[in-house]
C-alpha cells in the first residue's frame, strides 16, 4: 500500500510541478504578447493624435497663408508678403508629412488626394493673387480673392479636413478602446496567472508538508522498528531455544520410556533363558535317570550367564529343541541389544544437547595431536599416516571439539581403501572471524547422492563392512551447530573425502547455550 | 519385640516390579515385599484411611520408590513421607530410570536416603538390584516413631 501511495504522490508532485511550469510559461508568453500589443495600440492612438494634429497644423498654415495674403492685399505691406510666403512654404512639407502619416489608411488616402488637389488649386490661386498684386492690379486680386472666397476651394479644404479629423477621431476611439482592452487583458491575465501560480504553490506546500509528515512517520516507525528489532530477535531466540529444549526433552522422555519396557524384555528374556536351561537340564537329567541312575542336583548358584545349556548331554530331538530354543533366544537378545544401543545413542545425544558448553582458549594443534596419538594404534593397523598442518587456535568448548575431531579422524581411518596406504591430512585457515578446518583422506569416498544422508541419525552409506550405528556424523553436525558453525563434505567414490568444518574463532557461549 | 522389616515397593511397571522382587530374593532377602502399582494405593497403605500415617505406627518400613508413576510423581510421595512424623525415619530408596542431576539433587534435598538409577542393560540391572538386596540385608531400619 505504502509503495503504491508513494508512487502516486510522486506522480502528483511531478504533475503539479509541470502544471506550474506550464502556467508560468503561458503567463509569461501571454504577458509579453499582450504588453507588446498594448504598446502597439498606444502607438496607434498616438499616431491618430499626430495625424489629427498634422491636419490641424495644415489647416492652420493654409489659414495663415490666406490671412497673410488678405493682409498683403489690403495693406501691400512687405511683412504680410513674407508671412504669406513662409506659410505657403510650410504647407507643402506639412501636407507631405500628413500624407506619410496616413499612408496606412486607404480611406484617408482618398481624402488626402482630394485635399492635395484642393490645396494645390488654392496655392495656385495664392500665387496668382500675389502676381496680380505684384503687377499693381489690386482690384483684380481683390476680385480673385472674393471669387476664391465665394468658390468652394476653401470650403472644400475645410470640409475635407473635417472629414479627415472625423475619421481620425473614429480611429482614435477604436484604437483607444483596443488599447484599453489589451491592457485589461494583460492585467487580468497576469492576475489569473499569479492566482494560479499561488494556488499551485499552495497545493505543493500542502503536498510537501504531507509527504514530510509521512516521511517523519516512516522515520519514527523505522526508529521504533530498530528499537524493537533487538527485542524481537531476543524473543525469537527465546522461542527457538524453548522449541529446542522441548525437542531435547521429548527425545529424552521418549528414550526413557522406551527403555523401561526394554528392561522388562531383557530381564524376562534372561529369566526365560535361565528357565530354558533349567528345563533342558531336567530333561537331560530325567533322560539320564531313565538310562543311568540318580538325577543331578540342580545348581542353585548358577545364574543366567553361568549356565550354558550344554552341561547335560542331550540326544536326538531334545538336542534339536534345545538348539532351536537357544537360537530363538539368541535372535531376541541380539535384537534387544541393538535396540538398546540405538536408544542409548539417542539418550547420549540428548544428554550431549543438555550439556553446558564452556568456551575456553584451545591450542587446536595440540588437541588434534592428542587425538591422533590415541588413534595411533588404529592408524598403524590401517597403515595410515596422519599429517597435521599448522592450525588456527580458537575459543570454543574443548570436549565438543575433541568429539568432533576424533569422530572425523576415526571415520577417516575406518573407511580407508583396502590395500592402499592411507593418507589423512588435517588443515586449517581463518577467514572473516571463522576458522575453517579440513579433514581429508584418500579413502573409499562417498557417493554424492549420500552426502546428505550420512549426516542423518542411524543412516550409513557405502559398503557396510565396519561396525557402527550411524550416529557419529549426526552427532558431529549437532555439536558443530551448537558451536555456531557449519560443516560440509565433498567427496567422490574411490577418490577420498574432505570434511570441512567452519567454526567461529571466538564462540560466545551466552548466545547458544540451551540450558542457561 | 521388633517387627521384621517390610519392604514397600512402589513401582508402576509390573515387569520391573517382578524383576526387582526376584533379584532381591536371589540376594537372600526374605522380608515381606508389598508392591503397589500406583501412587494412590501406596499413599493409602502408608498413611492409612485418615492420611495421618498412624496406621503404620511402630512398623519397620523400607520404601522402594519409582519416580515415574501414572497418577503422581514419586517426588510428591517422597515429600509426604519425609513430612510425616511417623514415617520420616523410614529409609527411602529411589529407584528410577531418570539420571538427571537436577532430579537427583532434588530427591536428596527432600530426604531420600539412596538414589539408584535403573541401568539400561539388564545384566547391570540385575546386578544392581542384587547388590541393593545385599544392602537391605545388612542395614538397620528403625521402627516408625511411636
């Protein structure tokens, strides 16, 4: 659940971040665009005002020229003439400028063309006026002025200018509205965008806070788990120890309870044997009485052991009966003895499991050489040589180690190949706090399919030509495990075996002791 | 004057009881042997119907006790015997299969006089019982307190 939730949360965060980025980009782009548009719109507004201004300027110049011309006509003053000429000189550039300014507007272009021609006509009239005045014909000139005033040129110019100004005013209104709209749009866009960014930021903050809280909780849980881990491990170890103890007790009780009826079987078999001996002796005695004379006095001191049947010679079918009886008892007794050995083995194993191990510093080489010397006789009989290489010293239980190594070396001597001089090597090394011991031989070897089996209780492998119960290796493995180690075997048939034991260099009794 | 010692044998396994009895007899002990197969009967015999132990007053008893009984543990019987003012002087021989050191210690702490582990091997078993019989034939047993 948590992994899924985390993934979803991460996904949402990325999505949110992307959304924020997108909004910011859109707002930035939109703002730039809209601001540009607003500026353009403003420019257009200014442009319109300029055009209006220019039209007025043009009209003003024309009026100036007109009034100056009239003044000149009335007074003939040179000042008026100069004034008029200045005004006329200003008219054409003003007209040109106006033409340039309204070059974008086809409607105005029509008007300006008409205006231009009207102005040209008017300028022509001015020129003629001035000529007439200059030639000293003021009457003619006055008539012309009147005619011009009556004519529609001036009116036309005024009207055209008015139309143009009207058009420009229309454009001004339009453009002002446009500019206004652009600015409003830009403002609202910025506002909405900022709002969105703030909203996203808020959501992010909430999410971040939530994930921070989740992380804190997880950290707290982790801390708790760490604290509890030790307790849990202790608890489990205690459970395990309890279970182990229970198994030990079980084995102990079972072997005890099995032993009790076995004592009866053994006891009454012995009684029966004794009884059989008595019966057959009597039969023999009776037969002899019939043949020879008085019966033999029964021997009261003869126990079950000291009374073989053959004291009294039996004959014919009696002898056969006696032999059958002995044979049956023999089988019973040997089976009992075997069962007794097995039960005793289990008992010994459980007793070994209950024994408290005491870790002491052990000179491993010395320990193994002591074992080798006790096995020297068997080794000599088997023509085996035992080589002990330098070994690492360890801290462990001495008795357990002795049992482990003597079992393994004893096995190595026991299962050598017939007729081949034995060579048994014991090597050791250390690795990462563990001592690794290898006991290898050139003996008969173990089939790989039996490698697991040989460690099982009462199981043996290979040719069964040596006495044994199938307990040694099971016992050794139990001991190695109790000492906190592991053991393994590598072997091929007819090429010898190597048993490897890994034991901690320093075994701490407290963590494994079953009965502590 | 003094009554002959009677041996009270508390042993749930009939076969064991028979083997013990035979081997004690073989060692020449001819005292009366009273066998009980469970703790309840033995307690009734030892302490009487009223449970005071008055019934055995003045009798010389030697008690042979197995610890693993079907209805109670021999340790309980041992405790009761050693707490009873009439019976506490009677020797108690614990004869059992358990050789647990804790158990042995506990029995001696409770006042058992001899603790014998039944050997697994019958020859040893027979031998041990016969030696116990020899021991019985020489030890002095006090009468229960009067």
